[in-house]
């Protein structure tokens, strides 16, 4: 079966700037067609925001596109090359089962990568089949959309198409392809690949492209190397007369510090924070063995392959800093012609991570407790609560929900003397700020989600879809997750922690 091109009636508006980089950064390769594709899930709101017609894409022609049987007009399919440190060990990687169709230019003028994950073998497959199973693709759809609703920068899921074929892991599983939407798929691992195996000129070309794609400031042509927004994300900084590559490094440090702080504030555990899974855009990328924490414990690990706890919840900030140090090392030839000065500049930039992360985390935790101003003992107040939660195995999300809405929720911790003393301290702290109780409640309501994608509810939805072809449970879950800060009775089913039988839950990367 040959891959064919379809016209623009669906609203596709492609550009392919990444494919104009030196060809050492990618390989031209198309998706491998599948037997009988069907659209399993389509994100109508996201499709419309991209300028696409969800009604046209819901049918058989849309299924052909999302499964890779037909290529939208203007797309230029490629697989991207990169390397990475996986669990601390460096290796050559690349898109082994993902194909970038190109960049969709939305009506807003923003630029978004459209990638098909599970679309077949590429030159980087390393012996793999290039395919994906339905369960992991639906899981990424659920959790990435939940992250978006929580206000956390993330790639998103446009659609999941079933293939009508089986993939073989430990057992035969239904195959699927995920259409992923991202600000870009530029990763730390791409710079590691360029620094290790390509020329300085090619490294510079990648850095210049990244600056134009994500870090250029239209108000100041001298800032960050250019004035071409190119579908950029908001949040630029202005550093006049500074080395643009140092600007790139510092901004990457800032974005990652703020991103990981947001993860920590909702109990999200990425699970596989390899350097090839750190996007320079500042988005969360790759929802393989990720999960949300139930009972508060900094050592929580869900990934079946993280046997030493390298990527545990409490270690995520440190790992992010470690990854950024690897990124800084790749930029040394661009930072300064004097090697020692280049190292000093790199170390200075990466050293800012701790302070930036700490400030973002403390700011977020103050908001979760309804605190508007700053006092020197706020960190002690916050950490005291977390210690009590840890000692009592209190549910992370429901503890803050209960504090927000003054609910009991059967949390045993609330009856302890230690917590009662802490609560008195907290009320004293709230009483020392000018804001009224209504403002405190509003801030906490905006900062503490009622519902997260709890592991047992996600598994329930996936089992129904995989084994019975029933997507109704997933649809209800995604609907509840789309408004995580609304405390309504219809969410009660999704807010209860798992029972004892769910202890020891493990997630898998799905490759």
C-alpha cells in the first residue's frame, strides 16, 4: 500500500523550516501505511485552534491521515536525529517510531509541529518495529490534555488512530498512532548529537534555528539573535548586547525551572527525564511512564524501568539541573572562543536554576495555601505541612483540596495534634495579610486542582478502550480533567484515591 497525498480541504497549512536545516539532523522518511485505520479519539477543540476542520477529519479520510496512509499537502515527512543521556548513560537515538509531518501554521500565526508517533520504522529504529500500542497512545492523550488543563506547558494530543494491526510486546496488542502537537520537538539531545558528531558550523545552525523558533524577541532585533518570531511562545526576555547563545542557555534554564516547579506543585512525576526528553521550548514532552502521586512521598517512583529511583518525584529538580548542564556543555564552542571563559559562562547560567526553581516553587506553594505576601518563615510553614503529610501518608491532591474547601474528606491526618498545631500557625499567617478571606479562597481555588488523572481511573479507561472498544469511560475522564479546578459533584468519582489493592502500581514506557 503506497502513502498518498491529500489536499488542503481539511485546513492543513504546512511549513517545513526544520527540514531546511542541514540534512545531518534528520532523514526524509514517510510513515508506513497500515491495514485499516480508524479514528479512535479526535481533539475537536485543538483541531479548530489549529485551523483544521474536525468534522472532515473525523471520518475515513482523517483516519488515513492520522495513521500515516495519506500525507497532507505541503507536509514533508522526516525523522529527527538526536542523542541523549538515558538514565545517565550517553547513546545515539533519534525518532525510532515517530515521523514529523511538518509545522502547521495556525490562524493565530503560531507554528506547531505535527508528529505521528507509532508511524513505522525509520533509520533510527535500532531494531524496533516503529509501532505503538493503543493503550500507551491513549494514555498520552489523557495525561497531556490533563496537563494542558492544569496550566502546565505541554505537548498536546490531536488524535489517536487505530491501525487494524497488532503490535507485539509481551503479548499481542492493538496498534495505534498518536498525532502529537508541539511548539517543536527540539531537545537537549539534538544538541548533544550535534556537539558529539557534527561540526561547529552545524551546531551553530541548530542553535540559530532554535533561537529564531523559540527565543527571538520581536521588540528588540538585537535580543537573542534575531527578530523572527516564527510561531514563538510567550515569555521572552531582553538581554541587550549579550551573547545570543548565552541568552539561549539562560532562557532554557528559566523555562525548565518554572516547568519542573509546576510539576512538583501538582504531584506530577515524569518518569523518564532523559536529556532527549527535555524540550527546549519549555514544554513537557514524552508521556511514557509518567503518573501523578497519590500519597505524598518524595521518593515516589512509578516507572518500571527506574529501578534505582533516579527520576523520583523529589529528585526531578536536581535531574533537570543535571540535564541543563549537559545542554550547557554542548554550547561551549559558541559561548566564547576562550574555553575557560566559556565554561565560566556556562556554569554561571546553570547555577541560576536552583534559585529560579526555588522561587517558582515557593511562589506556587504560597498560592496553594492562600498566601499573597512574603514572610521569611513561609518555607518552614510549607515544609512542616509536607512533613506531616509524609508521616501520615496523606493524599497530596486531596489534602490541598480539603484545605481549600474546608472539607474533611476522611483524611486521618486532620485529627492529629501535630496537624492541628500546624493549622493554627497557618491561620495566624493568613491573619497577618491584608487580603480578605474571600480572596484567600479564590487564590487557593485557582491553585489547587480538585481532579487529576489518577492512575487507577486512567487504567480503568484504558482497559475499557483496549479490551472492549468502549471509549465512553475515557471520554468522561477527559471531560472531568478538562476543568480540574472546578469542585462539582460530578467529579467525586474521579477524586477518590485508589484502594490498597492498587499499591505498587507501575507504569511502562510502551516502546
